[in-house]
C-alpha cells in the first residue's frame, strides 16, 4: 500500500497564515521578585513571554512559568497597545495560565482553539511569539511526537505534550502553536537544549489540555511558587510532619498574598542544593495535610469546589511557630 501525503504548504501560504493569526498573538511582560545568591533580600526581575487572545472578553492563554507568581503583568498587542492583566486560572502542573485583560483593545482579534486530538505526527505547524523579546516572530516546523500526561516530566504531570521541530527560544514560552487552518493546537512550554539554543526539541502543551484545565475546570490560582520538602530536607527545616510546601514567592494581591502567606528572602545551600528559605512552610490547606504530590490534587479539587467569599484556613510553619492563616477567597 502506498502512503498518500497531503500537499505541502508553500512559503506564500505560510506568509498568509502568519498575517492571519498574528493579530491574536501577544507579548507578555511581567515583573516579579526573587532571591538571588549574594543579595541581602529580594530583588526585582522582568520576564518576557508570549500568549494568545482566545476570547472577545479578554482571556489570554500563556505558560504558567511566565506569569504564575508575578506582581505585575502587561500584555502588548501587535499594534503596540499595552494593557494590564491578571491571572484568573493557573495550573503549574501543566505549565498553563489564563489571564484576564483589564480592557480589550478595539479591534483585537481572537484565535480559535482547535481540537488537538486531530493532530498527527508529521503535521506542519506554525509558532508565533517573542523569542528574546523580538515580538511576532514566525517559526515553522512539524509535529514530531505526542506524549500523554505524566510521561515526560514529573514536575509537569498534567500536560499532554506535542513535540515539534519548530524553533522555540526564550520568550516563545506561552505563545500559540497553530495548525495550517489557523487554529491554536498548543501553548508553548519549553525546549530541551544542550547548547542553550533551539535544537528541534520543543514541547508544547496541547490545546485540549489547556481547554480542560483553564476553561472547563478553571484550575485555582493561588499565586504561590515553591517546592515540596520531605525526608532529610524536611528534618533540617524542622517540619513537624513528613512533608510540607516551602514557599519561595507569593504574587502581590493573589489569594495567598491576601491570606498573609509569606515567601522567602534568603538562599541557603542544603545538601549541595540552593534553597530559598525563611518563607512559610505550608502544612495544610483547607484541613488537608500537605504530605505528597498527590495531596495537591486533593487540595486542587477542594479549592475548585469553593466559591468567592468562602472561608479558608492555611496552616503554616513560620519561624518555628505553627500559625493558622484565615481569610476568605476573593
């Protein structure tokens, strides 16, 4: 049996496709705080990424590592107009976040979400983003593999990944990958590189993952960035239970910020690993003990079931004391 391939998409078609989808692609410029080695406290830093407008009321999809724990987020459109935005849903376990624009620019173009189950290895794709801050840059490639959730990265277990040969560099994160019909079939996450540049090993979270986690389930955004500590590290930090969640940073005005959760302000080298310390260690959320990666799924389900105004308690270890932080969800 002979294999029948679809006709190739020519350069002129790629140019037309780029002009068609580019107005829906945005550049994301975020500001946050972090602890750097040798500093005596927090320092401010900037993050540049990409995103895509997916609704007329101002919803923008992007990667969570671009915006999840940031204090200030600005979204820049093709014509240069810039508007403020804030996170309304986020799932770091899939590297996905959803932003809400404060205002929607007149004439802003929305990109349709495609069905990523129809994507096949060998399909030609287009990525539009801001590599190294160079806005609305085009790269073209093919789908080279598909990976089900929890098969590629333990730190991103919920993401279904599409691997692509299209060039991905720093600043492309969060940008859309389009099929040749101009539909968004993925949100750029990262690449694997030994040289530091693009080597044709780009990973993109499928559009169906994004639709499910950001629109259908609308993963709760806490504004917390940190790490699970257990075993010897938990013992060194005097955690009074098998494990806890060490808070590295908290986004300004996020639900965790409003509850009074505090991030760290120093770096310590523990067992050869640099760890941000002096932040809260979360022991329990809404009565659910933090003890393993699985506990976060239970917490996530509980938070998704809660409504604005519902009371919540977070138990933390702070400077050797156990405190109950109480408040209401915004």
